[in-house]
């Protein structure tokens, strides 16, 4: 078992390594991008990556304060599902329209999970990076075209 500080250091080391690994990769628009803290530019829409002791998850997280706007954004993603599906090379993701997060806030998400990996096992890092890298790049490619429709809803 790790102390809180050791666990925090290991997580930080992983995300630093991931950031350095991804640094040379430009966005779909040819610009440098912070892949670890990817900014969509639309309030309440995040591309989130998370790794813990049992899994890695990448998701599109919708967490607007206005639930009506959140629902509109979710419906916009539904309308663009074929385009997203194509960007993700046909991979199926889990679509959840509205569910409480860890803090009880209602959020919508579109996510993919890699079970059985542990951020605290350095030997799992290659598998985690191999899972996250192509998916965050695919989300960026999708967003490069799709973001304009979401900006108009905001």
C-alpha cells in the first residue's frame, strides 16, 4: 500500500511521462497542444483521461451548470455519432446521457475503459499510453471539425 504522497508522486510521474511522450505530436490543426490538459474551448465540454489502480478511462465529459445546455450538447454528440465513430476507427464507446458523478453532479459522458491496468505499476504504463494516445489524437481530429457546432450552442 502506498502513502497518499507516494501515490500522488507516482500519478504525477505518469502524467509527466505521458506529456513528454505526446509533446512532439501536433494537433489535427497542426498546432502544439497540451494533451494532458486538453482544452476544447467550449465551457463544460472536456476530454478527460483518468488512470487509477484498476483501469484507464478516456472520456468526453459534459458538465454544464445548465442541464438544458448539457442535454443540447449531448444531443449534438448523438447527431455527430457517425463522425465520432469514424474518427475512433469504428470503436464502440459507452454513451451515458445523464448520471451523477462522484460528487453528485449530473454529467453526461462518452467513454472508453481499459480494465486491468494500474497506474502504480510502471510496467503497465506502456499499455496505458498505448490506450490513451490514439484515442486522444482521434478525439482531437474529431473536435477540429465538430467544435464549431458546439460553439454556436454556447
